[in-house]
C-alpha cells in the first residue's frame, strides 16, 4: 500500500499533466459557434452572443466550415464532433454562396483568452504551492486535503472550457468534480478524528465512495457515446456534489452542537464558515437553479468564492492558531446594521442616471461629496449607537467593561505587590484563558531574568532566545503584539522590568481587538495601584527610619497618618457595632428569654445561666465603651463640651485617681480637625495618667479667649526626670500628643520633676 506522501505525489503529478494539457487547449482562441452535420458537410448552426470571437466577425448561421486552423474538418470522426477543432482555433475556412472565405480571429479575442487563463491559473498555482507545504505532514488528513484542493482546482480550471463543450475538459470535470466532493467528506472526517472528535461512520463513507465511482462512470459513458442521458447525468453529478457539501456542513454543525463549550468550538465554527462562504454561492446561484431548470449564473462566475478554500483550509492545517471567529461573528450584525442604509444610498447614487450629467469630472465630484457626507453622518451615528446600544449590539465591549469594573473593586483590598500580581494573573487566566501565562522580571543592567510560570508549563522552553532579546531591548509600556503571543510591561523599578507574557488562547484562537484593549486597560489599573503601593511603602519606610524625638516630622505626613488613624478607628468602631455588638445583643436577648420561660431547669443551672448572662452583659458594655472611644459622640454632631465631659466621666468611673475637670469652650462643630485633635489629646492625657503617673488627683481645665484655646493638665504623680527627646515606650503617648499639637500650630510645655508631679500647658490657635 502506498504511503500518504506517495499518494500526494501521484495526485500532484496528475494535476500538473492535466493543467499542461488544458493550458495547451485554452491558449487557442475560442470560436464560439455550434455546428451541425448535413449530408457530410459541417455548417454553423449558432453563433454565441456573449462568448468567443466569432461574434466579432462576419460569420453567419449556415456557413459551411471547410477547415479550422488549416485542418480539414471532414477528416474527424463524428464521435468527436465536439473535439478541439470545432471549439478552438484562430482561423476558419468557410464557403458561402460558392465563395471561399478565410476568417481570422480578431486581436481582441487573444486578450480575452489571456484573461480567461489568468484567474484559474492563479487559483491553481496557489493550490499547488500550498499542497507542497501540506505534503510535509504525511498524514491522511494531508492526503484528503490535497486531493480535495487539487480536484477543485482542476474542476475550476476546466469549467470554462467544459461549459463550451470541450471534450477533454468535460472528462476532467466529470471525474474530478464529484471526486473532489468525496475527498472533502473524507477530509472532514479525518480532521475531526485527528482533533479527538469520535466519528464512526465508516460504512457510510464506503458506500459514498461506490456511489461516486458509479456517477463518474455513468457520466463518462454519456460523454463517449453521446446518448440522451447526458443531461440527466450532469444533474446527477451536480446533485451528488451538493449532497456531499451539504452533508459536510451538517456534519460539522452536528459536532459543533455536540462539543459546544469545548476547545473545539472555534475550530468547528471556522470549518463551517469556510464551507458556507465557499460553496453556498455556487450551490444556490448555479447548481440548484440548473437542476430545477431555473435561471442561473455561469459556473465559472459562481466558482469565484472557491478561492476561500485553499486559503481557509491550508490556514487551519498548517497553523496552530485561529483568528477569533466569535469576535468576528459578534461584530458583523452591528456593522451590517450600521452600514445598511449608507450602502443603499450609495448604490442608488452609483446606478442612478439622474446624477450623471455626461461630464465625468462633475459626476466624480458629486459622487465624492455624497460619499464623504454619508461617511461623516455614519460616524456620528456610530458614536450614538455605541452609547445607546452598547449592551445589546456590543456585548463583547460591555463584557470587558464590566470585567474591568469588577477588577477595580477587587483592587481596593490589595495591600502588597505579590497580591496585586496574583490578582492580575488570575483575572487574565479567567478572562483570556491563555495556554501560557508568565510573569517575567528582567534586570536591564545584568540582562538576567526570572520567570514565574502561572500555568505550570515549562517556561524555559517557552521563552525562546528571540523573545528574551525582545524583552531585554524593550523599555516601553506599550503592548508587544504578535499572532502567537502578547506581552506588556507592568512596571519598571530600580532597573528591574516586570512583564506579563501570554500565548494564544487554549482554543488556539488569536487575541481579538477587544481582548487586547482589555489587557492594556487592566494593566493601567495595576500600574496605578502599584505606584500607590510604592508611595505607601516609602511613607512607611520614612516613618520607620525617622528620629521621632530629635526632629519634627512634616505637617503633611503627620496629618496624613492621623487622618488615616481616624479612618481606621471609625471603620473598626463600625465593624464592632454592626457585627460583634449586634450578635452579642441578640444572644443576650435569647438567653434572657430562655431563663424567663424555663420552669424545668435546676436552681444551679439557672444560677449558671444568670452568671453567663451577666458576663455577656459586661462584654456588651465593654464593646459599647470601646466603640464610644473609637468613635466619640461628638463625631455624631453632639455638643463638643458635652463630649469632653462624657469622656472624663467614663474615665473617672474606671480610674483609681480623683478627676476634676472644667471646660469653658464654644461649640466647634464646623472645625472637625480641631475637635478630633483636642479630644484625642485629652484622651491620651487621661490614659497616660492612668498607666504611668501613680497619681491620686488629676485636674484638667480648658478655656479660651479670642485667639487661643488653653489646656492646663496637672497631676500629683511620680513626675519625670526630664522630658527627654528619646523614643521609648513610656513616651509614645506624649509623642502622639506633641504631633497633634504640632499640626495645629500649637505650643506645648512640660513642667515636672521627680516625685513632684506633672503639669502640661497647651496653647492652640482657634
């Protein structure tokens, strides 16, 4: 049994020989006449109005043909009455009214002949070159694809001459036209099997092969013996061809529906699209109307869409990637909707005689202005439609917009660079589903790189030297676009560039425009968050490294930290109140209800439950006090002085010292920063006195004049040796007080000695 490569070579040899023979025939000009035999003479019975060179001469119906290209026509057997001598030729010798005339083909007919050869030759040459690449694969898929492409090419090349009645061309079309459709059915079957899609219809394909052989034999017999079944067999050949094409399309649709949602979905869509675009025009504009005796266009015109076949199928077989057809199919309805009316108007302009004045320049100007105006209006309409109908017509764009919004919400919880990168990689994997997803760091100075493989592939083998070189020479943040992959720089810091690198999608499709734009936009989000994380990191480093006692920090930094602290206090108080406190209260009420309604419990159990209830009540009170300290009442727009007095009352209830206080202040409801700072200063003074002073008496007095607010704190505690500017645990609270007073442009003075107590005088501008 021959190998697949030898079979392909045999088909290519037959293809070349048949084409050389056809070109030899087609180089002779086509005459364009029908003839009939009368008493041993051959006369012209018809002259075609739209084909051949006879229509440009004085040949008439009834002329007797003596010679074609100096060859006596009576020497040919009637079996071959449609042979080459009656179809092609550059000269005819006729007799008319007993007068012999020589008719030469006009020079224009040679141009027509050349044009008739060019397009089929381009098609055939393209097919043959592609089969040379397919030949290297040495598989059944390659053999059937080669057979299909070469058969279709031969049929297309011979179709014009076959329609003109050339005997050899009719033989070629009769053999290779049905054979090509059979090759196609087998190619689809083997390609699906190669892709892992099971299809067990071997008996059907064998029967199909026998039917093909029978149809070819029947058609050849009618050609040789010229019987009345020729028309029937022509219809049979066309019907068989249409059956195989429609069967292939239905087979693909069936398996597309059966495997929808898998990685084969896009691949099967591509096969269906190629079939439909290549064959539907031929079937419904030529074959079906011809079969049912309806008006039809010529086969050579209808077959122009066959150019899709060699390009489409070879693209699938030779490449490992596919253009994202889902993206294309989703865009087509929108563009059809958008361009239908402008196209209709332009068509009316072009075909209407009303706008044509006879002056070609004036007509050009009118047409140019009309097209320009229509395009401008269409662009304005597009902007309007994009805004109003984006969810229905532009689902793809809407999906990516929502995706970006969801991602931006997730970014709010990111606090570290590693978390940011992991979040991005997960989002890319879920949205784009690439085969390979890498995070690459490159040191531009040492040209070393680190590769983190998110998809658990062999990253070292994926990163070719050319890719490494491309990344090392790239310092821009634009998209690195390639049919097989996408790359983009996330950020660059201290000569280290961080890149995202991803291959084509798992369904072998390339990235479409919207996916590329999504990747660019999501990286912009990540860059912004990364910059903010770096700013926060630098601020923290500054705080950690600064000398907190010998150098005064900047007002901006201190204010930022204090505001951040207040926000965290507020958030924590809200979380405690809305979650823990509410849950504790509910359980307390249930426990109390259980105790009140229980008559079966023993006395000891009731006492235990009451202790638990009282303990739970204490916990609730402690949580409420904590919430109150974290978020004081004055933040809820209560009276400022009342909030300070409430703070002192609560502290007195827990402290071991006596607390005297007096506040003579206005209500500073409109100055939030001032009230918060004074409240926190007083809170810290009382906390510090409770923890460190060992005092028995603490007094606080606050008053104001037209320009300043004064605070006088005194206690009879242990005092201090001096207020050193050293940073230690005992001074953390005092340092916080100094920072708050500093950002208010106030002054603070410490008066103290060991065992002599402590006095703090604070002056704050109003």
